[in-house]
C-alpha cells in the first residue's frame, strides 16, 4: 500500500496577499504529489476563490482596506487519488450585494466549476468551504512529496 502524503496546513492572515500565498503553496504541494495540467490549475483557482471569499465576505475586508485581524485556515489532504481542501474562517458571513448589473458574486459558481464537490457550511463560528477533486492523474497515485 502506498504511503499517504503529508497534508498541507496553512494559517493565513486575512489580507489580500494571502490568496497569492495560498495559490503558490497549493500549486507546489499538488505538483510534489504528482498533480499537473488543467486539474491542478482548476484546484488552484478554486482555492484562490475560497480564500478571497473568506477575506472579503467573512471578514469584510475590501481591496483597499488594511490587513484584518482574522485568520484563514487551509488544509489539503490526499486520500487515494482524490484531494480535499478545507478553507475555514472565523468571520461573519456577508452575502454579496444584490446588484443585478454586477459581475461579482460568482465565487461559489466558479468553485463548483473547478472542483467536483463543493460544500459551504455557515455557522456562528465562521464559514467552512470544502472542495473535493475527482480522481488525480495516475501519476499522483502513491506519490509522496
């Protein structure tokens, strides 16, 4: 039986540098575990969106706002040929403004297009987004980094 790769665990500050840090760390971790191509890119995009949503909607931090005091937790786990990412904040859910002319508010739709399963759980303690992939490329099976 192939060894299980170590999980990816990140704790990010609620600021607008964190999505970029998450993208870089997730991309490096996935590549080290045999992921490549469009599936890798889709997962990185979904993580970027989940982290950005935590910052903007969970903590209410706009693009021009200073760094917030909140944290965004990111965990990636590989099981068999699937990867699961969990993104958690401890903020308060703020739905996007209802503006019919806006092109914003497409984050969850984007995440669903990039991952095979997406769940969003909103509680008084914060929001948790779980993204699960379909099967990894065959080269990722049993690969550890």
